[in-house]
C-alpha cells in the first residue's frame, strides 16, 4: 500500500482516533489519539494489508508546547513504511506502551521515559536506561537545566 492508502485505511478503521494525516511527501504520517495508540499499533501489525512487523524507531520530541512520540513502522513483507505520532501535554505526558506489539519498544520507550519523561502505561520495566536511577529531570527537554555536579563530580 502507498501512504495515501494507508492513511485512508487508518481513518476508515479508527475514525476520529486519527486526528491528522499527511499522506503525501517525504515523511507521510498519521497522528493518533494517545488512548488509541495500542489499538492502532496492533491493527498496523496484524492487518494483512499493512503487516507492519517491524518497529524501526520510537522517539520522543519536545516542541516546547507539547511532547510527541513518533513511531516509524516498517513492513518487511510489503516493503512499505509509515509513521504514527501521538501528541502529549508537557505536564505528565503518558500513553499506553506498545511493547506487547513490538518487543523492541521496551528499549525505545525506556529511552523516551529517561530523556523526556514520557510514561508508558503497562510497560514491563519502565526505568531509566541512560541516566543513573537517581538523576533528576529529563535531559532532552528544551527547558532542562543541567546540574553543575552529580555526586560531587562536575557534569
């Protein structure tokens, strides 16, 4: 399927849970309501027309007014690619984990949690992965202020 067809299928299947689409251009995507990301992800993987069997990337992005989580999906079978996005509030950003759909999401979600503070509900082991367990704050947030020292060592 090409990106416009994928966008149309998602809108047809999920209606208002798909809040925005960009079907043309270099990076086509669909914005998914956060509470629907798990359901949309399962459909994207299990539906034979899509067969997105590979989560190529999951990343968090700080846009100052919101946090976005971006999911880049790939189908080995159909050789197509598509991106899903969820827009979250800066205060207490959270959404369902997709770890049960794509196991590799475990690591990606931990990174987004560690660096941006996104909480993935239902994650099997949501803890820091790059920063020490007692690190304060979210280092990739635009308003982050790095400490001068950590355990008496300069940062």
